[in-house]
C-alpha cells in the first residue's frame, strides 16, 4: 500500500512528478536480463532479478522441494546475470510471498548457502515476507545489484572465429537432482572462466533455451553462428534456473579448459562468423 500511495501522491503533485521523471538513462543496446545505470564517468550500477513460483513444499506447489533449494537457485540466477557482464554483486533483495517462519527462513538459508558457496562477501541483504495472509503456494523474487567499471564491462567482446560452447545442460523442475547435480554448471567453474581473458563472452540460459541465448550473445557483437550439426541437446528447451551457460572463447585456450572441465558437461555449439554486408 505504501508504494501505491506514493504513486498517487506523485500524480497529485506536478513538481514531484517532474523530479521522479528526471531519471538516469540506462545503458543502451543491452538486450540481456540486466539493467545498467551509469553512476559516474567510469562506473555502472548493474541490476538483475529473477522470480520463482510453485516450487517449494507448500500445498499448491507443483515442484516439491525444500524451500532452501528455491532460495538457492533463484539467487543463483540473478547473481549469474550480474557476474556474466563483469560486475561484482553488492546487494541482494529478497521479496518473499510467504511467511517468515518457517518458509521464509528456509529460503533465506538457501540464499546464504549460495552466496557462501560462490565466495561472494555480501552483507547487504534485505527483503520482505507476507505476514498478513496464509499462503498455500511458494512465490519469491530476488533482485541483485552490482557495480562494474566501464572498462571491465563484458559486453560485445565476442569475435569472428571464436568458438561457442555450453557449460552444463538445460534442466528444469524435477529434472534437477538435489542436493547436487553434476549436469548443472557449477558456480565455481563459471567464476573461473570469467577470470580468463580468452573467454570473450558468457550468457546464462533461462526459460527461452540455448538457441535464443546463443543467438543473443552473437548478435551483441554483430556476428552469426555456424552451428555444429546434429547437436545432442534441444536448442529450445528451458534451462530453468540457469542450469547452463553459453560462452564464446578463443580456441587457443580450449585444451586447458577441456581438461579443467573434464568432470562437467562441456559441449561445442558452433563457431562465430562475421555477418556479410
């Protein structure tokens, strides 16, 4: 109600409405699930969010898992979007349409577990729960805010000749094994890859599938994809909570990473080519 009342007050007060409309212009030409806001001459705020409904242990949940798993994977999705563009997460906000005790508390533990596992020292965690009405289905949203120096922004870096690879497999719902699934791209491997300058681009895969996200990564750099024929995975299948990522890389670093990622699913999708005029 407070948010609704604030909006109504702005409509009644022209001067306040004018101030509210004087906003920072977001970074242009970013088609990912992030918002980039310039906050200085050399830095951007990066904002990402994810939502999840019907996954938990309540009566009407469609996928029955412990609430901790819901918190873990929802935080993972929003955080991966931040990391993939080169930013460092600084704030996590959880908006939980469930009661705090016990469900919200368990979701929060899942968020903490992911942050600890990823080695991200984030102390700024805030949120809200639903304490007015009894809830029969789990629903949550998580927003992650990060910061990146413009020189470190990982966008539009893929080059013609780079190879396109997928780490992990697209999985959703009951397909994901708990508490550990070896076919889900590990956050430690993702973070290690992002430290290598030979990795020229990375994008998490969500509900739109590998083909959509791979094409988006190529289009950022005005490139097209020459696909490997007869790929053993569906290009349209949902990857749920970003169980896999697509990345572009310089083929020179491939032998090293094939060895390092020997225990994970690492599959070549194609090669990036220049677009003919």
